[in-house]
C-alpha cells in the first residue's frame, strides 16, 4: 500500500484537505507533485542520503516534499517553526542540508539565517520571484525519476535540555519506495486504522513533529484522507470533526486540557458521532483529564508511548486503561526493560530508566557520545524516561530523567505536581522546575498559566497550595509560584523547561 498505488486506483480521492481554508489535493495531484519534486531534487544535485531542510507552517505543500523525498531516497530534515535563527542555522549546518525550503511566514528569521548560512540555497513556497518553489516545481517533468528509492526523515530532538540532536534512523530494510514499512503494522493492528481507504484523519499538530509526520504518512499509505488544521484551536477542532466526518485523530494531553476548559455549551455543540479512534501521546496525561475525555468521547481514546527515535512503542486502549489508570500500555514494538542506575533490571513496581530492546536502532547525528549515553551495555536504548511496569506488564511513566529535581537530597518528579495543577478549574497550564537554592540545592518552582490572568496573585497562590496539600508531601510543595500568560510549550505538547530553568539560574547568579 502506497500513495503511488492509490493515485492509480483512486486518482480523484482527496489525499489532503486543509481544515480552515478547505484547500485540497487529490491522490493523482499529489502523485504528480511528488514526482516533480523528486525530479527537482535530482536536478539540484541531491542523491540518496543527501539532506534538505524544511521550515514551513502547516500547508498542503508539506506532503509534496514528504512523498517526493520518499521517491528520491533523500533525507528530509523538518525544522520546528518555534526555533530562533541561531537554532535553525545550527540544524542546517549540522544536518548538512543542501538547501532550505521555507515561506514568507518566516521572513523574520530568514534574514538572519541567510547571514549565518550565506551559501545555502533557499526556495520559497508562495513566492513569484527567482527563489519561488512553485515555478521550480512546475518546470520539472511529472514522470517518476529513473532511480526511485525510499527516503528517510531526520528529526531533531526538541532541545528541551540543550542543543537539539539529529536522530538518524536505521537504513530501511528494503530500498523500494513502495515496500511495506513496519509502522504500518502498528497503525493497523495496534491503532486499528482501517485499510479500506475510508479513514478521514484529523491532524491538529504541526507537521514538522515526529508523530504527525508518521501517522499522516500511514494514512496516505492506507489510502485515507488527511484533514490538516493550520493551527490547533479547541472549538475549531470539534467543528472539523463534525464538518469533515472525522473517523480518526491524534492528540496530545495539552489539547485535552484545552478541550475540557471550554464552556460546556461549546463542548456539546458539535456532532462527534463519526469519531471512531482518538490516539494521544507525546506527554503523560493526568488521570482525571483522560478519565473525563473517555466519559465525553467514549472508549475511543487510545494512548501510546514512543519517541522520535522509533526504538519501541507501547499502546493501551480505553478499556484496559480504565482497569489500569495511568498506564501507557504494554509493548507492541520492541521489548521493554526497566533498569536501575547500574544497569540492573528491576522488578515490577520499581521505578527505573526505561529501555527498549530492538533490532533497528538509530544513532544521534554527529554525536557518538549522546548515542553511547543512551545505550545499555546489552545493546538496548533509552529515550531518557523513568517509569515502572506493574505485575501485568503495563508501563507507567514517572517523569523524564533530565527533569528530576533534587531538593534537600530528595528526588522529586515534577510530572506528579504538574498533573495535579492542571486539574484545577482555574489553571490552563503548568510547568514545575528546580531552581537553584543555597540551602536545598534546588527548590521546587511552579510556573502557572491561569485560565484568567486576573486571578494571578497571592490569593490564588494560597488557593493552589490548599488544593495541592492533600496529595503532596511538604518537600514536594512548590516553594515559589510564578504566574504567566503563556508557557514555552511547543505546539506538539513539549514544554521547553530548559528556558525556564535557565531563566531562574540566571536570576540566582545575579
């Protein structure tokens, strides 16, 4: 199953629809555009394994680039639209990108990028000038290139604890671009996606992230229709489910929190009866939040745990989650191992570093030391998360190793405190970090985004302390509350805690 086959068998079937504008492209149109882009890559001198970078907002052209690269054997490097010019320039240089495809939406950083990477060719989507992408594409033939082969995607880590690192995937087992990929089995047998082309899939997240790219690609391999939101907005997402008769979707817990903060009249306004499967991942979901989503949407809310590295995956359906609240499921790809600080495997119930044992493992581009640090002596690999399995083999996440706070010699995991805070009616979002403290080493700081900034102040802080007190020991109680209108959260749900920690470290130094 591949878009090439669907273009031949169902040429007029919609491949992508943009949720806001209604712009769409059929499988035949996407096939021709992908062939032209593969031709363009060859014309620009890119052969197998050569890299090019993409800095684009959610737009229909993204899939021309994805499927064209998949025919040219090249390395697509998606770049987060949230990054600064120096961070983008670092990725361009580190990846060895031969050119950059972007749009005028990024003119603000593009000037600086050009200064830092003066020899890097740029193509602009939506530009009529000499760097215009559409004209360059139209000049190429729509026939397949002679040497088609499967391409790859090198994702860069979100950089939440330092400079982002390129995750270089293991080479495909079969270079044929139409070869079956392992992820398709996870999509159909794990997530239950239909194989008959009837799927209508809503993608609300930025396309540069691992999960949207992987699941959207799976939808195209299965002949379904993608409905892509230009930008997530909770009511607009509910309206899209109703208007496009969405059957499948993928979310992060932040989306769920924002759904549940909507006025009940808005939440119940839309017909969601077509919705059959709602996947979520990217961050641990607070138990009360997920329970409320299942009560609202029904037992269609299924969760998985994985990472951009693609070393393994767990999954849990609603029914099993209700019997094991808080779990992210059992392993469906790779073998789980929970290990202590010396690498020893731990028994059920004990927290340790989570490793996956797998045949195919990636490496970190230009960083053998980071690759080495992620490896167990037995050849297993970790994403850096801490957790445990129960007696039935279900995995539970405790937090990321890099987020752990050590206060007065006690290990404190911020996730526990954050999960409590976001269940408060007046809290939209929360981040808990460790800040330097002369007595304790680190003190617990809660950075809170209120639903209404008018609530921020001493009275609200006292209210939150009273709210947390029944469930937190004194050592875990935040020593400081900081109220802000927004948190540095990536659109894929990841919190940039490094920015907050650096800010408090600078204050401490001052």
